[in-house]
C-alpha cells in the first residue's frame, strides 16, 4: 500500500514561510534539519500531528521559480487546505492581516477562498458543503 507522508509547497524564503504557516495558518513545525544553504523544513496540522507533513521547499531550481510565478500570475493556487468553517477561518486570517485574492464563494459542492502565502503562492482554503 502506498501512503502520502509528505507533500511540498515551493517557497522563496523558508524562514518567512515558517513564520506565515505557523503564526498565521496555525500549523506546527515538525522537522527542521539544516542542509547547507537550505533546510528540510516541515509543518503539520495541529489536529493531525502524525499526518502528512508539508515541506516548505526552497526555490533553488530556476524552472521551479518560473512555474511558481506563472501559477501566481494566473491566480492558480499551488495547493488547497481543508477547513471546517471557511467563513470563520477567513475572518480570523483577515484579522491577522492575511491578503485574499478570492473571498469565500460557493463552487459546486465546496466553498473556496484563495490567500497569498507571502512566499510566492496562492493557497486555496476549502470547506465541503
């Protein structure tokens, strides 16, 4: 059986990303291993601390930089995170100064919103309806 244990989001500044993903989004730092100029840096959901780790992957590969910028410029989210109450989470994050390119709206069987992670990515938040 194959399982997902880690997935990545490319970030242009690992320390800034760690601050945003922990201080604003509420994730918890799981792993930080120095690897020369960069580090293996992961965060997890506080409600699934043994679950999938999100790797805050450094932008050290030129094609990745181009890809990240193209997604951001097109308004396409790099990834999506599930929330229980999107409106409540949107209000909480707005209060913390998080910028949204899309306010909560219904999209078929989900409610979605899109935020700027300050590290080069649009991130979608979604609530199943």
